[in-house]
C-alpha cells in the first residue's frame, strides 16, 4: 500500500522559471493541444478495431502500435515548435536536454483503448523544474479537451471549477488502486484498504486512466482520485488541471514527478475527515 512522502520540494529556480509568464504558458498549452489533437483522428479510427496487443513489464502492461505511432507524432509536433526541449514519453523514453520538459502519454488507458472501452486519453504537459506550466488532456472519443495554463483551467473553452462533495458519504472516488503490484506486495493490506474505501464512499469506480480521472475531478464530475504506481507522464497535465481549477493534488512520493502514488480531490472536500487520510496518509497541501 502506498504511503505518503513529503510534498514535492522545489530547488532553486532556473532562468526559464524566472522568465515564465502567462503568455508563454498559454503558448505552451496551445502546442500541447495541437500535439494531442494531432493523434485524435488516428485513435478514433483505430478504436474498437481490436488492435494487436503486446506487453511491456508483464501482461498487465499492454502496448499497441497506436501508442508508439501516436507518441512519434506528438514528439514531431513538439520538436517542430520547441526544438530545444526535453521530451519524456511513456514509449520513447527521454530525448533532448533542454530546461523545458514535456511529459507525453500517447494513450493513457491503453487496456481500455485496445478492448474497446471508451475511457482513455492523450496527455501532454510542459514543465520547468518541478512545476508543470501547461497541460492538455484530450479525450478523443468525446472530443473533450481539458487544458490548463498559469491563468486557469478549461474544458472545451468552459472554465473549470473543481467543486463537489464535502465528505466520503456523498463522494465518488475514482481509483486505480489496488494494482496487481499492490496485491502482490501486500495482499491483505491492499485489499483491506480497498474494502475501507468501498464502505466509506458513496461510489467507487476503477475506470482505467489516471489522467482522465484527474481531468474529471478538475471538472467536478468526480470528487476524489487516488492511484499508486503512476509515472510522471500519467499525472503531469492532471496536476495543473486540478490545481488551476481550485482542487487539491497531493503527490505521495518524494516529489511531484517521482514515480509513486497520488491523491487528488475537489476544492472543499474534507480530507481530514476522510478514510483516505488514514489509508494513504497524504502530506498536507503546500
């Protein structure tokens, strides 16, 4: 079971951080949206075609040709607009060495995409140092574009306000917990923790995309999102969406972009009175 570390610590600011302004953040967000939308038509056409699935770490970690092709396209868009960037992608690893870093998940929710379940997305975020400065989560099936810059967060042009339930009894929890890895590491502890969530929350769902879970909390369509074992590209865009919409995002690892767990909730949610405060012991918000 994931335990909380300290809130992400920031080191000295870099020159790029010092010069980051709203207009630059918006430009980065436009590029993220362009890159995410560039693969939308391909993913819509491939959806429910039952593409061939390969595996990476194990059979719980699928990948398709569309993941790889989509990431290549996204990288091309970013490199054309910001050639000196570092790009960190789920499929292609890290390329470049610039201060401006892009986190790319070409299909977050590959298992859903491959099976024909319409809950997956494209996630593209720009970050400087330990802070995301622009992010887009694009749902190609619904054509929903969630975007955030230093000026706010929006879905299809409508300002997002992350508001919802105040407590567990009225709240919907979206979670990827427990994963197969969680169960393998601590079967009794992880299943007991999940059982406590089921008992405490009005509804618990495991939709299968951490990025889209965060987008839905940012929009106030769900109240809490919790996951373990996520990577930076899963959450980088969602972090900014949640925070710019007025919600709370808490990394449960050593820093914001370190692999590990996360907890997010809508603004006004009583975390201190929630079972989640006991289950994952999140660090207090900064």
